DNA sequence: TGCGCGGTTTGCGTCAGGACAACGTTCCGG
DNA sequence: CCGGAACGTTGTCCTGACGCAAACCGCGCA
C-alpha cells in the first residue's frame, strides 16, 4: 500500500540517481498533501518538522521583517524540494510558504532526513546543489538591489518569473499563476505604486500586457535589453 | 611528512567530528598557502579547481556586475571553509576572494571533495549547514536592502563586521582589518560619499571613530538601536 | 441588480541619496 | 625631503522613487 506512486516523481531531479526499489523505499515514508489556494504549507518561525517536494502548483515563499515589511523570497515550481530547514541546522522555518494556486506536495517528517541521506548520499549532494543554486540566485538579487534602477529590477523579476513559470500563449509568455503588483513590488524591493506605474508605461509601449493578478510578457527580448540597462530608460 | 599539522585546525568547525587519524588523512591532501595583503586567492570566473579553509587573516569576497559595479559579498574569518564552488556543481568561482590582510589558508584540489565527503559524510552535512547559513545571511541582506534606509544598512553592516571580526580596545570595538569607506559602500549598496557623510555625522555624535581604512565602534548599543530603526534618524 | 472589496491606476508634493566637483590628509616611494 | 597617489571630507545640485490620497475597475456575492 504505497501511498505515493513512483510515476508522480518521474521528473523530480532530486531522485534522479535512484532505482525503482530505492525510490519506493523513499516514497514509503512520504505523504501527499493538497493545499488550497492561499493556504500556508508552513509558517515563518514554526518548528521545522517536515520537508517537502512540490508536485503540482506554485508556492510563494515570503519573509516578514521585524518591522512587519513583507518580502517575497522566491516562487517554488513543481519538482523542487523546499522547507529543508532542518538540513541547514535550523530549528524553525525561516520563511512562510503559501500556495499561489491549488497545489500538491509530498511531505516527509524531518526525522527522515538524516536516515535517508545516510542511506542515499546522492540526496545530500543534490540538496547541497539546490541550496547552492538558491544562494547564487539570492546573491544575484543582492547585486540587483545594490546596483540597478527599479525599472531594471522589475524587468529582471518578470524575466525570472517567465523563465520558471512562463506559459507560451499567442500574444507572448504568460506568468502561470496569479500575481499582483504588490507581489512584484515585494520581489523587487519597491512599492506597488511604482510597479503599477512602470507596468502601465510598458503596457502602452506594447512590452507587456496586464490585468488583475495577471502579467503577460509580449516582448521578452526588449524587456531583457531594458533589464541589462541598455535602452536609457525610455524618456517621456 | 604531513605538510600540515593537526594543531592548526583544532578550532575549525568543519573537522569537529573527526578523530586524529581521520584528520591526518584529510590534511594529508592539503597544502598550506600564504597570501600577501591584496593578493587574490581566486578570481571570479576562473575554473574552480580547489576549495579552502582559512587559517589566519581575513578575506574580502567580491563580485563584479556585468556593468562593472563591484559588490562586497562578505568577509571570511579564520576557521571558515570557502571556495566550495564545485560542491555546488559550479564549474567556475562565482566571486573573487582577496586577502584584506596577510592570510594563510589550507587548500585542497577540487577532485578531493567527492572522495572526502564519501568517506566522511559529516563533511557534507557540515558543508550543507555552512552554505545554508550563508543563504540565511544573504537573504537577511536582501531584506535589509529592500526595506531599510541607508543609515540602518550601514549600521547593520558595521555591527556584523564587529561581530565576526571585532577586537575589543579601550575606546570600543575595532574592526580587525583595514576597511575603506568604499568597501562599506559596496557592502551596503550605496556610494562612498554617502557612507563618508554618515560616518562623519556619527563620529561627531561619538558613536564611531574613524580613520584611514579603520573603524571603531564606540557605542555598539546605540548603533544597534539605530539599525533597528528606533531613533528616527537623528535630525539636524 | 446593486453593493462592496480587493486590486489597480494616477496625480502631486517631497526628500533621501546619487552625481559631480573641489579640496584636505595621510602614506609611500624615489 | 618632496611629489604624487590613494583615501577621505564636504558642498551644491538634481532626480528617481516613495508617501499620501483619491478615484477607478472588475469580480463575486447577496
């Protein structure tokens, strides 16, 4: 009675090196859980009693500053491992994960981590790579925040979103989950007002196409040029 | 003929779980190298052919943006492992490490990493924790850059420096290596002009004490209050 | 059908902090 | 001992982006 079938994790990079029997063994300890839109998978500060792999949907990971400011740390896409706090020797989750759309995740108790990594060292190596690439992303973001104008940062954010959760449609690339201007603002360290202004301007130029919690990139190439700082910030 | 003696790594957390014989085995593959002030340990973009543990001194890790802007990513203190690019599946170093003062580091060829982690799993676990805490730090910095004023960011930066490389002297806590206003600017995402102004103001209030490539915190407690955003940014 | 709420747009005033520039100071090498 | 370079200070100006506030829009719901 394996509660989780192998087929659902066929494309999860974390398990790439494992054979069918090993995979079953790992999955035997997991539970599959469904998270309705806007429900939290875990909360910042809560005890880190589990880690997860996202099967379906999209999560928004956010942190709140001591002063109450919210920041969107990143979005989680299917196939990713997340909530690995205890592997980093953290007792509590450092951030909150919220389902941006109805989502499904596999869930292991934290206690399983030491046992699984001991038995399957490739898991530890893969986790190290995942955390490493997350560190790369975060450092890239520090560099953006330190050296770029708001417009460039917004452009970068949109491109990144499109890359990891873009869906091709006739008129361009659509972000595959509901995302508000507020969310974009929290990703780029600015205010929703400024984001709204920028997107309105771009919409008039035909660069993007907006809507309620919806963003479509009509001209990613030009957007990229903007992000790179070429195009001196389209006057008037 | 072990080129490196056990005693020099007595306080390196990475090797905490290893016995004397195991330690010798690990150290047998290492070389100890001396880096004069201002020399580079490795360069951003260079092939990641080695990883390191700092024994003595301080390193400045910096990244250069495509547009040529430099950012100080962090400072490395004795006992830390660094340059673990290949463990994160990176072919090239993502940043440059420069000796802020004359420094000494242990150096292993990258090829040794898979072998050592296979034999001593605690190394992989420790590395995961190290990278994890680095990720925490970087995300904290993103939050600062996103939500705080320049003054608060500078205060935070000074406190962090003092914490990891502070030396108690009569008048307060001194940063233990030469650091210019430019460096502080590159840590906080601002310009050396602004940093200079801020530090001058603080010096007049007796909060800090400056000098050429030198910073002393005279009142860390008040500085902390400033960093937290209490004290509404000392008018006039 | 009308109401209300969450999300969005936009105008306007303000100001923190960046750009530019000139000058002072300390340190080092010849 | 002198000259220059690197580092730091300070003044002035200017603008990008934030704060506030008001209006708007579309969607879901009663």
